[in-house]
C-alpha cells in the first residue's frame, strides 16, 4: 500500500473526500516528523511507538574494496509495534 492507496482507503471508510483526507494525512505525518525531530516519541496505543535513538560511531568495511571506514554517529527512527498490531500481523500471516 502506498500513500494514495492509504488516502483512498481512509476516505472510503470515513465517507470523506480524498482531498480532505489527503490533507489530514499530510498534516499528521508532518506533525509526527516535527515531534521526532525534537527528540520526542510518538505513541499510538495498540498501534505502536515511533522514537529516536542515537546510533554510536563505528568502524565498518567498504563491501567493494574491503577497506575499513568510519561510520559516523547519527540519530535513527525506530518503530516498536503495539500488541494489537503484532497480533493482526501474525493473524494475517497464518491465513496465507
């Protein structure tokens, strides 16, 4: 599912226009992005939690040359699924 598929599905289920739904989804994503950029976590009970974690600097290898290289420290976004989301994913996996 891509963004336009999500907009269509939400608009259909909410009985709303696609343009209004698209605006709401854009604003929601922008708000989540702003919170994460401030270092805050975003939690949706039953769905999951988005958080920012610091990844330490480390030494890696260039796969083409085999030379060692320094990988700088950076912040990464993590997602921890909630119990309801995990249960739904496992249920879907069993049906296949």
